[in-house]
């Protein structure tokens, strides 16, 4: 087992924030040990790749991986099953945020102090919903995909079990949490205490500005994604980890069929937008099918 740690940054069209994210990671790195930073640029159509390449030229520990498919779950699968090595701890974070001071050191120490934990969740250090997030961590051991760390031994168990996140899943927090709660052995018990956290360690994100059209568009797209995720997770919650589908196409088709049979109300704008996106992907109903 090599010393040090690995940091995985997921980036999809993050040219505005990826530099800030990378420099916050570089400032957090321990003074000793072999630390590697893997930037998973998935499906980027902006200047994210160019920004990362420029930083990597100055910092050899930064490793850029360009993935054609714009899917965070696919990028996560690629790292876990094709790239991750046997270092003792792996940090996962999004490319649109910054780490709080000494976040990695605090999170690693917390994981050492709780030997039964598989993962340590990063805590939002800003935002109006911070208390809600902390409450979910305290009561249910939730992991939010923004920032978390996984023990290397548990990541190896995930590989051995050949578990992969379903492609097309809109937000992987729920499945990541279940993977961290599970011992990944029969009878596959899931216990919240297998995730820990430290209030001092986490992440800071830049607030959206309602007077900027680009931020308004980003918020709008997020709300559609959040609604889509709600519809998906309502069907995923009871699926055992060992039976996770390879992708969400069948579940998405079921969602579309249900929404066609029982169309959303005119004021339920974001659900109606989900219907439009699903229809673009899977086609509009035939004459014999109920129409939304």
C-alpha cells in the first residue's frame, strides 16, 4: 500500500470554478506523502480541460483524464474500477467548490479515530441549508456528493463486489450513501454509523447571483435535475445494492409512462420540463399511448 492519498475532482463544464477548486486542494495537501489529484473532465464543451492542463504543467501531481461521456456516475465508475490504487484514503469532490482550510487533514484524522467507519462526509461551511445538511448527517449518516472521503479498504470491497453507479442517475448521493453504509457482505446490512463527519471540515461553494443571467439559467437547470432525481430515487430506494441497474433507461421510461398517464399540473413547471427531456430522449407517445 502506498502512502499519501488520492483526490478525485469531477468536472463538467467548470471552467469558471475548476481553477479555484484545484488551488484549494493544492493548499490542503499534506506536506509529506505521495498525493495525486485526478481531475475527471467528463463531456466538457467549454475550457475546463485547457484550464486544468495549464495548472497541471505547474503541478505534476495533477492528472487530467478526459472522458467523452458527460455523466458523473460514469466518471465515478471509471475512477473506482480503472484508476484508483491502494492508497489508504480517497477524497471525492465536485469541481465547483473549494475545500475549507485543512479539510483533508481533519477528515483523515476523523476516519482514523472511527475505525468502524467506511467514509467521512464533508460538511458545507456556507449556505442557508447548512443546518439541514448537518441534521441529515447526524440522524441518517448521509453523504453529500460535494465532498467526502472513502477508506481505501472499502473502495477495494466495492471493486471486488463489481458495484457500479447506474449511468444516467441524476445525483448519486443516495447510492453513495448506501454504499458507504453497507459492509458489502451478506446479508448486506446498511448502518448509518459507518459514515462519520467533523463539523470543521468540508467545502465552500460560490453563491449563485440572481442578477446574472448565467446563474439564473444554472439555477433553472438544477431545479429540473433535482425534480428528475426525486422521481428516479422514488423507484431506486428499495432496489438492493447487488441489483443496481447498469443504467437508468428502464426506470426513466417507467417515469415517462407514468407522467404521460397522469400528466403534471400546469403549475408543476419543473416536472413538465422533466417530461420534455424524457420525450426528447425516448420519443413521444404513439397514437395508442396516453398523452401528456
